[in-house]
């Protein structure tokens, strides 16, 4: 029986892969990858490596149970099975569920951390999550909790200077209203980063009040950052070494 590697592919840019991730991808016999894994990363694989798409998006959805079973079955055929996941596999990546399933089925596995989009994407565009005198804390929540889960604890926003929301594009207006209800300032700046750390990256900046009343058009995948640190984006973006389109509203 082979070994399964649950590998974090980072937030998008192939150069943000860890050295260990690069080595394992190059040695893989078969790779199962998500929709947020770029083609540049897949190009690192051997020509004879079998590459299987198991992403979750409208029209191309692979159930998690099916992925779990595939990993076990493939480990019986291949020596090196790589499960390639965007960001870090244990940060909103369902990597822990896959690892638990492998353990329960007696399959040897290893988890390889990756640069999480939670921290990597804001840094890439010039939004620091913490900064002396501006933000001494940050929190992370998902804007899309799965069926049967306990729900998002938005009360966290009361206790952190900066809030990062993943998978929140579809509920962005609802999120804005909820944060205002919990006491955050309507003038507080917010930023959406679409397709962060890729050539299609775009940053949309607005205010929390405007997000709640007239949310800007944003396409997933996008990360939402709420807090005064967003104002630093204006000062840092012109000196960034990678180009991106920026849009400021209100």
C-alpha cells in the first residue's frame, strides 16, 4: 500500500509553494487537486503522473465522501498519492477530515503545511493583518458554514481589530449588516481580494456601511478583510512588485 500526502498548495502563486511541497509534487504518481490549484503548480508534476480534478464548484462538484474513498483506493494502486489543496490543508480546507478518514482506514499519510490564503493573500497585496498602533489582533471566520455545522460565531468581530472572512462573497451584504449590528464602525474600511496571488488578482475597497447598503460586485474566490489596516493598502500598493487592478468605492 502506498502513502498519501495531503499537501498545501499555497494561495496561488507557484513561487509561494514550500520546498517540501515542490519535491512531493514532482515525485507524485497521482495527484488529486482542487479548483484553487493553479495550472503552473500542476506543471511541476511528472509527465506520467495521473492528474485528477476533484474541485468543488457549480457544475463540477465532487462530494467529499467520494474524495475520501478515492484516496484510500488510489493508495492501493500507487506508491505516492498527493492530495493537493489550495492554501493550507488544515485551514478551511477539509484536510483534517481526509486525514481522519485515512487514519480510520489504516492508510499511511503525511500532511504538508502550505501558506494559507488567510495570511498570504492580504500580505501579497499590501494589507497587514497586524501593525503596531493600528491592529494588535485579528480573527478569521468562514462566511459559508456547511449543513449540520454549529454556525459562524460573528461575535468574534467585537474582540479583534482585524477580521478576515473566507468564502463570504455570496453573503457579503448580510455579513456587512451583521458586523454593523455587532458594533463595528460604518466608516471602517473593508477590502475584497479576488483571486489573490494570481495574475487575475483584483482588489475592491469600500466601507463597511456601504458593504451593508450597496455591496460592490465581487466574484469568488475572494477574501474579505475588515479593519483599519485596509487603509495601509493605499500607501503600499504602488510599491508592490506584482501588478493588480484596484477599485475603490466610496
